[in-house]
């Protein structure tokens, strides 16, 4: 829709996970290295946590895009507290029919499957997404299955991926044995303003766009109203381009971002209710002082233009700006 207007080869802010557009922030690089280390060393249990929209699924796809011919990967991504016993779901993840079999038969079926993979030099990897929904009983099932590794080496690797509530659940006293089995853990958090700027530049660059398409004030507003959550950054920036195209705006500025944020009635309420960090408050003050824009209200408080020749300074995120001279 807006791609040709802005000279883009594709939509840069897709909402679907795309390993080809994986942005290697410092925290994502650490998490990626941790996951690759876990697979390389045959770690028994790995845990990856992060807020909704921080890129956990994209991270997994990035890890698994390499040659995985020696891996037999099973994925469970529809977890819920009422799913009952976990073993039938595990068997289904590997296309093994779990119907009309008793629990003991299912267990031995799975053991034979693991042993066959092990004997043919294929490593079995089980990925459970949205793992914060697993019950204590489900997690205990996972722990008991991991006992198989004690006798035959590591024949089953488990990767649990979930929201921060998963970390809280694993701190429960009744799961202390499970927690002791965790070999690798990694976490993803929201972007800072600097990382948000880098992310927007990266996404625009992947689509052949100019970093000047979003001006500094627009980026600061996107950061403040997304709290640095990549999925929400994508959503806001995508709508900014659509609104900008509709208004024939060659640059995305305050007016366009304000329209987008004010139009977002669904999906923003939980962000607006969350406690804003001291870092966000400091950035709001910085932008207000340097640019005369309140990124919380999306209003230009001062319309006085920057005087020619005003000294250029670099803010703590590396962005150049000119101070207004006072008279």
C-alpha cells in the first residue's frame, strides 16, 4: 500500500515473526548465544523468558534456521492450564499417535522413540512455548522425563519459552528439583530508546528505506508509547507509514504518530497502565528540553525554531541536536 510511496521494497514492520528480520540487540545477541550454546552442548533443560512481544518466537526461529538435520524438533505451542497430562501432547508434537493407549504404554512408546533417535545420532529437542501456562504437575512430568538423560546421556533436550511468570513459577519450593536441572537460561526485555532507534533503522534498511523517514521526535514518541516492546513498535510504525501515506507526508513526524497512538483503542491499555521507568521519564524530560516536545502528551510545547548556528550536542543516545539559545 505505502511501499512505493516511501520507496520501500517491502513492508518493514511486519507483525509476524521473521527470522530474516532478526535485530541483533545486545540482549538478543546474548540470548541467541545462550540458546546456541545449549544446543551445542546438549544441555538438558533451557529456559527463555520475556515479556509479550519481545521477540522470543523470532529468537527460536533464528536459532533453528541453521542446519538442524541432526535434530528432531517437537513443538508444543498451545499450552493451557487444563491440558491435563503432558505426555500425549509431547507424543503428538512428534507425530506419534497417543490415542487409545494407557499411560505406561505411552511412556514406553516415547522412550523407544528417544532411544531410536539417539542410536541414529539424532538429538531430540522438545520446545514448549507459552510455558508459563504449564501447571506444577506438567513441569514435574518434564523433570521426570529428563531423568532419562541420567542413564543414556542426553537423549532429550527441553526448551521452555514463556513470559516472566514462568520464572516466578520456577521459584516455587515444590519445583526446586526442576530448577536445579536448568542448565541454561536467558531473558529478553524491552528496548531502550537507543535500541528502539537502532531497531527502526534496521527494519527500514531491510526494506531499502531511509532512516530519515522517521524523525527523532516521532521515534521518541513511538518508544515512549510502546515502552520499547518490538511487537508494539512494529504495530505503531506500520500504522504511521499507512497514515503518512494517506496524508501524503514524506516524513513521519509528531502529527502522524499522534494520530496513530490516539487511534489505538485496542492493545495499548495494558501499556498505558504499566509503570513507566525512570529511564522513560528522563528521556521525556530530555526531549522536552532539547526539542520542545512532550512525548507523553505528543504536544509541541515550544514552537520556537532552533536558531542557525546553535551549538550541536549529542544526547546520551548519540542523537545530534541543537540547543535553543536563550536571550
